[in-house]
C-alpha cells in the first residue's frame, strides 16, 4: 500500500468550516466591543471638556465658558491664550473623536455663564448612545437620540450616568 502525505479535501473543508463558524461567532462580539470602547471614549471626552470649561472659566473670568475651538491649541500646538487655551488636545478640538461628533454650545451672555456639550455617534456602527452635559457637570445619555441634531440642547430629563 502507498502511504498518503498531506490532507484530504474533506479534512481541509472541515477545518475551513470550523474556522468560519468561529469567525461568525467572534465578529459580532468584536463589533460590540468596539462600540463599547467608543462610548467609553466619548464619556471620557465629555468629562475632559467639562473639566476644561471649568478651568477656562476660572482662568478667564471676564470671558466665562469657552467654545470648543477656544479650548484647543493653536495651529502650532501651543496654548495659553483665551483664543486658544490648549486645555484639550487637537483631536478633540477638531470635533470628531472615536466615532463621535462633539458640539459645544455657549450661552449668549458676557461673561458666558452656561454651556452644553453634546456627543453624538457618527453612525450606528460607532455608538448606540448620545451623551450630553452642561455647566452642572452631570453627564447624561439618551439611546433614543441617535441621528438627532448634534446641536440639540442637553436634556435635563435624560438619564444621568451612574
């Protein structure tokens, strides 16, 4: 009898089928993990903006709260002025980070006494919840706000994060 070397076609097909089954199970979990990571990053970014707003208002009391551009660095990466304080990084100051779009809206008084920050998922694949906060510092979320206007005011009726 002749000795066979290698694998038969049936054996190879069984191995490929097992790999495809494992991939079909793993990919949805990977996507859910990515969404969870994006949402955690968005909450951290909203918290960073809240801290930067308080720092900015303390540093420049005649101005009050800042816009997102005023919180970021200038073109050279420096900061330290009321126009470009450098309290947040350039990625967050650009308005898009980790699949979320960030909008900071200020009140109309001088000095600015109120602000809201909204974090909206760019698409349903990048996040499932909308996050917002205001000068109170409470971060709130709303799962029904997907696709909502990113400039919408922070709803005080939205559920606070625990």
